């Protein structure tokens, strides 16, 4: 049993401990919000449907803050035996996703991250679960090309920050197809797409 004398002798320190603990919690929360979360996909816009619109501000490599608004629709999502010469790796399934994008031609939308997620929470992106026709693993970047190749719209040079105009005006609506490798027993329920952390769009598979 604790000695009452100890409590009396240390009551001043105990009183000081409470605000110190509050300060520590506040500092941790500040660091989480300002230092860590902006570098993660931490601010979802959940559509609860196969179609949704992402609206947010982002800071480009030229240090200019811009507005982005893009509507994305899952046209189809299905497991396929192959897609454009890509096969599922052993133990994996290949999911082919067709997306429709709607955005103003002046929006910067060149690269995005696309992931499928199942009800249990795991997310599967572009980097694994796929092999080529010879059975060799495909080495892919996490980023996907999310605009028409011949009319990508304006782009930003990564190192110089220079704004590069599109060779021709991007259409207001376009469609692209992607192939993602998932574990063969995964059952995806939603698609996540984002351009600049921390904001991203969550769509329900049709």
C-alpha cells in the first residue's frame, strides 16, 4: 500500500505532471498532423459509389499552389487471365480496371496512384503480382500514367518545376485501362486513386 507521506511529499510534482502529459500529447498530435499525415494517403474523399469527384489543393514542384478537380468512374473491374501481355504471377490474380476521367484540360493529372483494397483492409497497387509472357516479374513504378499519351495536358518538370504545355489539348473525358496483381484469394471491394498526398478518392467497385 502506498505511503500517504509519499503523496504529500510529492504532490507538487504530481500536479505539475498533468500539464506536462497534456503538452506531450498535444506535441505528438501536432507532429502527426503537420509532419507525418501530409506524406501519407490520410485524407479520403469517399464516394460510396463507382463514381466520385476529388477536389483539393496541391503544391506543385514549382511551389505554386493549385486547385485540382477530377471526376473518376469505374467503368469495369474484373479478374482476367491476361492483359496486354501481362499475366498473373503464381498465387496471384490479375484484375483489369477500366476508368473514365472527366476534368478540365488545364488540370495537371499526369501521374496518379491506383490501388485496390479488400474488405479486410490490405491495399494492392501497381508493383507486384504480375509477370510477363516469359514468366519474369514485371518491375513497375507505384505511379500510373493517368492521361492520354498524345494529349496529357499540362505537366510539371520534376526537377526544374517548369510548366510544360500539352502537345495538343487534352479532351474533357477519356478512358484508360489498368492491370493490378492481387493475391488469388483477395476480393477487392474498393478502388483508391490519388495524385498528391494526402488527399485521395475512394470508389466502390461496381
